[in-house]
């Protein structure tokens, strides 16, 4: 089953980011590495797929519904999320408060945001478990803006996990993550896919083991090619 279908997307900005007639599908439980000659091109594609930029042409279908042009917050509500972009973290809030806000938002309780700033909300086991898994528990009461860069990226990722996405885009996992941290992110990605989430990772083979990917798609100015067993084939 395809969760998302990308049909003939084109974007013209500059030679580093433009692409033409990009088409591919993201299947349920599939892990895809999206690669290109420039990281900026994949990020520009993610900008379109997560509602930050309108394409010049083409459509994005989510579970068969046209979601082209929906705002990022509306896409999050239906299950489209993006991590490692640095846009999810509230730097003035503590690590725990960031996770609590993300958890409440996933339950449609975003209006409780103001209450969280005044008093801690009840902690639940899922939040605590995610904090432990990513080594964030020692920073739980620290403002997110004061923790190490690698931990900020892990916090960004943990917040997205709490939103239970159907499709997840990982934008350029950073060299700021050490080997152990990358391993924990890889484990979480695999578990998400086992639960049916479709995952796309920008330049994924630089950061995670190649055997974890179902497909490697090469995004160029002229479209997409599929790398299959070392053979480049045109994408359908």
C-alpha cells in the first residue's frame, strides 16, 4: 500500500535545488534513502513534500488525497512529519516540556501549551522511555537551547516520534550525532517501519547502514532514478 504518491513535481529556484518532473511512491513500512549531487536539492524536495514550499507543478497525494499546498501544521495533523530540520524544538523550553508539548499536540491538545509553561504536566511512560532511549533524561530540566547540538537533534527526532507519523522525512542527519546516537536513531527508524510508517532519509547511506534501506532514489535536476542491486533504472 502506498502512503504517499509524488507525481511530476517540479521546482525552479536555482541550479543547486531545482528539480523537474519528480515522481515516486512511499510505501507502507518502506525505508528510502533520497540522494542527489547536492544535499540542498533533497532538502528542497522535502520542503515541498512537507508544505513549506509550493511546487511549480505536480501533485502530492497522501492516502489518495491531494495534499499539495497544505500548510506544514495541517500535514502534521494528518501524519506527515519532518525531523532534523531544527524547526520542531522550542529553545527556551526544557527538554521535558518540549516532549510534553509534542505529545499533547499529537492528541489534539495543543491549547494546553500555555499551561505547560506554568506547571509541569503529568509525565507519561512513553515520554520517559523516549528520553531514556536517546540519552536525554540527564538534560530533562535544561532549556533546549543550552544542550549540545547532537542532543538538540535527538530531541527534534524524539518530538516527531511522539506525533506517530505515517510518513517521516529525515532531513540530513548530522555529523553532530556520534556512532551510538546514530545507532539509536537507526533502531527507531526500523521500528517505525515495522509499524507501517514510511520513512525517507536525505543522503541516508552516509549515516546509516545500506542494508536498512528498501530503495535508494537518486534525485537529479531531470527527475528520479532508482538504484536497485547496483543498477540504475528509470523510475516509473
